[in-house]
C-alpha cells in the first residue's frame, strides 16, 4: 500500500495532437521563408529577421521579419504545449493562428486586386512558392478553428435537484414541513395511582 500523492493523467483529447502538428507545419513554413531570404541576401539577413537592421531586404511578396521571429517562438511553445497536453493551447492556438491568418489573407487579397502585384504573384516560381505559404497560413488558421470548435468539451451537466430533509433547519426546504400526526390539545390527565 503506497501513501504517495495520487498522480492523475491529463486527458490528451480535444485535438491537441492535431494542433501540435499544424503548429509544426506552420513553423516549418516560416523557417522555409527565412531560408529563402538568407539564400538571397546571405547571413546578414538574420539582423533583418531579428528586427535589428533592415539593411538587407529581399524583394519578394513574403519576407521573414521580427514579427515572424516572435511568431516562430510562439509556434514552438504552442507545439510543445500541445504535445504535453496544456490546457491553454486551444485558446492560444485560435488567437495566434487567426490573427496571422487574417493578415495573410489580407496580403493575398492585396496582391490579387492590384494589377502590378497580380503579374508577379506567380511570375518567378519563387514568388509562387512564397505566396503558397500565405495560403497555407490561412488554411492552418481555418483548420485550427475547426478543430477547436469540433472538439470543444461539453458543458457540465446541471446538478440534479436535491431533496432536503425537512428537519434540518439550516437548509432551505424543498417542500412544506410534515404536519404532526396528533393534533395539539390539552394535556392528558396523569394516570391514577394503583389501589392497594
């Protein structure tokens, strides 16, 4: 017989594994954009990626900047938290991916609407691949929202009404008190002494 603390296993349900995998896919996509930018401008681009200097700039529809560095750190934390089973992962995943997905959708629409950027949307193949990362970001945001919405835990059931005992004065009574079986009246006469 052991008297140690009881260790409870955390439930792994709720789509946390899927959220973790999607976070890793998005992280790989972001690091792919960083690799493209470094291949174009060299290791000096890391200063731009960290937001220290914007001297090295890649002329492309998608770039890796200081926001993307923070986003990669958040994605890594989100993936680790999802695989560990953190309770904070579901709301954090929706908030993080929806904000970035909205920005990516705005960037896609901006490129498609204007004729100058429409010509370069897929003109060099590298631009097409970079724009596909935007579409992937939007798709992951929609997938995360769908996973969290579909695997949302059910609301706890309302507790069943409790019938309170009528003779417990501290609780509210669910029904009127039970009347006594004999009506109150004058007290009866004491018994007669025995005849001796």
